[in-house]
């Protein structure tokens, strides 16, 4: 019994594995809520306006995507810290510090995303009756998302650089390991599908952004995503 009691005390200690796990879960929750806070413009547009084939809806919907690029960069940086430090990570502070850095150095990514959304939105509004156009818009959106994640992954690994250098490194990495980009899209698709689960969906949404960010890092490491010519790894 004394050995069992000692194990129980070790398990329930403030520096024990249970406390560490609970703290790590809280850190993931903090990062996820921080990311969702950056989606408030998009969520407000969806709730108040929604998709319509009008100039106002296309431009407002596209503008609501502006915070997504720095928020994605902040998500990937904070989840990398979470994977390394677990419960000891100051995840919330890392997220918002990285978000501010992304706004300063990756603003061009947000502007490019808005421009792509405007172009795809008008294609859908004008030619949405064609199945071919719908498929092309979906493919364009998937490509834009993959490139956005790739740019943020490169910026997370090596720090924000010039636009041409960062986009080139991301495009080369995706071209060399296209299955890694497909894993990003799969994670995002599964995450969006999970939020539609009755009752559990809204609760899962409070943890999903951080879990998806951590999943992206795990896929990159496991599948050896080559970020630059200097860091490219051979299989």
C-alpha cells in the first residue's frame, strides 16, 4: 500500500505527469482561443452577411481574411514551442508576440490572400453555374491555402524574410514534397468536419487550431519537408 500511495502522490504532485498534462491541455486551449480571436472578422462576416454574388459581399468577405496570414504564422510558432516545451511553454505570449511580428513582416501574405480571395470570389459569382468553374475555384482555394501554410512554415523555421525568398522556398518545398501539402489540407478538412459534429463540434473548435498546428509540424518532421536548399533532407 505504501508503494501504491507513493505512486499516487507522484502522479498527483504539482510537478507530476498529471499536472503537466493538464497544463499542456490548457496551453493548447489558450493558443486555440487566441487564433479564433483573430478570426472574429471572418466569423462576423459569415454571421452578418454570408456569401452573396455581390460586390459588397466579395470585398467584405475577402477583407475579413486579412488577419489569417499573421495568425497562422503565430499559430505555427506557438505550437512549435508547445511541442518542445509542453506545459512549460508561455504559449499565449508567444502567440501574440508572433502575431505582431507577422503583421510587421508578413503583411504582404495577408494582402496576397485577400487578392486571391477577390479573384476567386468574382469567378464564383460570375460563373458559379458552371461545374468546371466551381472545381477550378476549389482547386485555386486549396492551392492558396497550401501556399499560405507553406509560407508560414518557412517563416516559422527561419524567421520572416523577403517576400520573393519566402514564397520561393515554400513553393520549392511543396514541389519536392507535395504529399506534405496534401497532409496539411487533410488536417484542415478533418478539423472543419469535426466542428460540424453535433454537440461536440463547438467544444472541439476550442482546441482544434492548436491541434492542427501541432499536426502540421508533426507531418513536416515525419515526412521531412525540405524548407530550403540548405536544409533539404534526403529520404
